[in-house]
């Protein structure tokens, strides 16, 4: 995965409804026919 290749050891991926994805810079993808967003958060 690209995140691990970048040296990030601890992170969280979360699937949220589109309206809950407030920060576009955290969105790394979408799923469920485009109705949900996958957001990335670096831990630590």
C-alpha cells in the first residue's frame, strides 16, 4: 500500500457517508456506488 511505502506506520481508514467527509484532503477513495467516502487519518 502506498501509505506504508511512504513510511507511515500507524493510520486509520474509515468509511463514512459523503456528507460526513468534511475535509477533502483526507478522502482517499469512494465506495458503495459513490455514496460513501474512504477517509485517511495518520495516527500519532
